[in-house]
C-alpha cells in the first residue's frame, strides 16, 4: 500500500527552510562575532556582522510567516505544538523508551502521524520550546542588541546588556544543540531521507504510516 | 607704606635694574625678557581687564596654565622678544616654534599626510596643553571637529564602518588615525536628560555637576570611588550604575590611546574590525574612570586590575562585541552544544551496532 498524505503545507515548508538556513548562518557568523580570534568563518568581521544582522531579520520574518500561517490560516498551532495531557502522562515516556530502546530492537514507532497530529510527544515538547520560547527570545534580544543606543531604556528595563548578551548566546547554543539532534533524528525514518522529502515536497509517502520515527 | 620706605624700594629697583643691564651679556634683550617672569605677564594677561585691550585671545587662564607642563617653561621662554616696553613698543611678541622643544613630534608630523592641513597650534593651545591621559575623548576630538564636520565624517565612514555614530561616539578620531600601540578603555561620567519620545541626551558631566552629587569633603572622585582607595572595584562600578541612574548620571565608555602619535596615517588594521573586536589582552589593556577637575583636565582612577573585562561586561555603556564576552557563559554554552552533539554520536553508534538486529524484525 502506498498511502500519501499531505503533511507539510507550502508556507510551513518555506518557513522551515528559510529558518533552517537562517539559523545555520546565524550560528556560524555568531561564532565568528563572539570568537573572532578562533572562528574565522568568513574571515571578515564586518561581513560576519552584516550577514548576522541580515540572517536575523530573515529568521524574524519567517517566524512571522510560521506564526501567522499556523495561528490564523490553519488554526491548529496549539493542537499541533502543545503536548496534550495524554502526551505528558504517557506519550513522552513511551516515545523516550522507543528512541532509547525499542528502536534498536526494530520495534514500531508508537506515534502515528496524521496532518492534525504530526508530532509525537517529544517532538511537540522540543518544537514548542524552540518555537515559543527560544526563537522569540533570540529575536527580542537580537533586536535590542542591534539598537542599543536607541532602545537603551528598554535594554535597561530588561536587565541590561549583560543579561541580553548572555541570553542571546545561551539560546544560540541551544539552537546549535537542537540542530544536531533534530537533523539526526530526522534520519530515523524508514530510509534515512524519508523525512526530508516531505519537508521539501509536502507529501509524505508512508509505506507504513507507523514508521515515522522522528 | 611710609614715604621713606617707598623711596627705598624705588631705589632698590633702580639699582637692581642697572646692575642687571650692566651684567647682561649680549644679546641683552633675551635676559631683559627674563627679567619679567610669568607672574609679571599674568599680572596683565590673566586679568580679565585685558579683554578690553584687544579681546579674548590675549587672555591666558592662569589656573589652566599653571596645571600644564608648559608652566615650567614660563612665558618668557616662548615669547622671548617681550621686553619692558611691552605692550607699548608696538612690537608683536615672538612665539617659540613648537619644534624647538618637541623636535621628535615635529619630525613625525611634518612627514605625515596631514602636515599641510593643520599646524601645531591649530590643534593645541600652547597655554592649555595636556597629556593625552588628562583629556576626555571629546576634548581629543575638539580640534578635529574645527575642520572636519561630524556629519561629513559619519557619512564618509559609514561606507565601511557599521554602527557609525556609535563608533564615533566611542572612539576618538586619534584612536584610528594615529599609531598608539596601547589602548585603554576610559569611562567618563555623563549626565543624561530624558527627552519625551526620543533617546536621552547624554553629555559629559562637568566638575561642578559632579561636585553637586559628590561628598564635598572628599572631592569629585567620591562619586564612584566610594571607599577612597584610589581604585574602582567592579562592585563600585555596579553600585554607581544602579544609583547613578537615579541621579541622572551614567558612564560613557571610550577606547582611547595611551600616547598620541602624530603620523596621521590611516592605520590599515583599523579597517580590520577584529583589531578592536577581539578578546583577551589584545590592544585594550587597562580600564580607567576619568573625572574632570575644576580646570577641565581629567584625573584617571584605575579600575581594579584583573577585573577589567568583567567591568566591561558589567556595563551597558560600553559594548564592544567580541571583546566583552564572559568566560563562564562561553563555557556553559559550549557544554550545551556538546550535549546536543552527544545525541547523534551515542544514538548513531548504537544504531550502527544494532543494524543487524533491526533488519531481523
Ligand atoms: C539544516 C537544518 C535542518 C534540517 C535538515 C531540518 C529537517 C527537518 C525535517 C526533515 C523535518 C520534518 C520532520 C518531521 O516532520 O518530524 C523538520 C521539521 C521541523 N523543523 Fe527542522 N530542520 C533543520 C533546521 C531546523 C531549525 C534550525 C529549526 C528551528 C529552530 C527547525 C524546526 C523544525 C520544526 C518546528 C519542525 C516541524 C515543522 C512542522 O511541520 O510544523 N528545523 N525539520
């Protein structure tokens, strides 16, 4: 049986890849800005600053796209991204046991994917943390740091530059850590690229719908 | 004074004068000029009434002059031709050339591309000279601004320097346009004034403004060096930061050179942002808080050694990205990244080891 489901609508895909390349650019240029003497990605500090600023704006705009699409067009933002009570009580443990143990024994993925329930309990938690906490935080701190002089009062109100820089840096590290995990887990489908295709075309070819592992 | 003692004084002056003239070796004018010392000159030139004789340019502010290195030199050494007929002799007094005493600076400056654009006295008032450590960044820029409009400078630097106004505010021109080897971060105290709907106006605080806030008996340094130990600790910086705000004070950080050279070459490495935006000892080695004295020159108090970067990191008024990062934060962040990396490494290894088992299912 070769069932096909339309899992990832176009706006979400546009957002996702803008976001992915944006974040990777931010991570690399950010490393150069923070550690100019070790990380010479572009080898040109000025280019690094400019690119970082630009990528920050791209990520911000694409975050807006994601939010508007899910919140106002598809109207399933919370349903998709917020773990349900069932997820918290059982789903998370079940999913963790699968990743950490059942998977290696060739067991089935306990999560069954539908357009209205795309993510398993762990995915929901991770994606919600990233999309509702980390991205907004990095955007707010970034915008403030780009305009320290003109937004000085606001900078002070939120605790000063020291705090901003610290938060911006730690969230950046979380993104970096997330990226490793995220990309790796995306290869756990029935073939290593099974999950990448729908993120590009929108269509999930689930030979066996129970096989979604990410 | 009685009439007789007045007469004696007159006689004494006459005798001295005659002895002086007779004893004066050729050329006599020189020594005659020396007969008048700084105090004599200042009897007229530091007196406000001289303003009526010819205008402000004749006035030499005594308090300021006395605090310069040129006070040692004395007026007559630089104005040799002034004799006792002055100012009625109609001779315009001579002026020493700076190069007579500052030959090295002169040699350096004469070779620079700026030599034809300005003379020493375009940038220096010989009666108010100060070493570079005793002037504020704004004072360092004052001469430049006489000829270079700030708007033009911002416009020409904007082409390559991001956040131009912020940089120009935090860097005196000579930080980039002369060749000091060592730079420091100097925090000046600024006053700010809230303005509805706009960012506050920040200006350097004057001595009087600071005295109004300081413990009078302890002087102006007590606004920041509270325990009067001649050092500013990080804690004192923070305290100032917290409380100064309520009093309308804030710090204004600038990266300033330790010596002023005069080659005016555009340093190639100043294009290179990481000349400044790099961490560690780098070019910026120390940090000071500089406070204005009554005559407008600045006294620097060192910020606790070893805590310099910490101090930088602790203030929102000097944000030199790259150079102001915190080590602890870097470490925590790198641990987070390492943890993220463990997932693919550990899971991936187990995945490889169990390929066969999974195939079986
Ligand atoms: C090159 C880097 C990246 C690759 C290769 C990648 C790959 C993927 C893949 C294959 C999926 C589909 C997995 C699934 O449906 O469960 C996905 C979904 C997702 N990714 Fe990424 N990703 C990358 C970067 C990022 C970044 C940087 C973020 C956020 C900061 C992110 C957030 C998400 C979210 C929230 C979803 C769920 C999207 C939805 O359907 O609503 N991804 N990613």
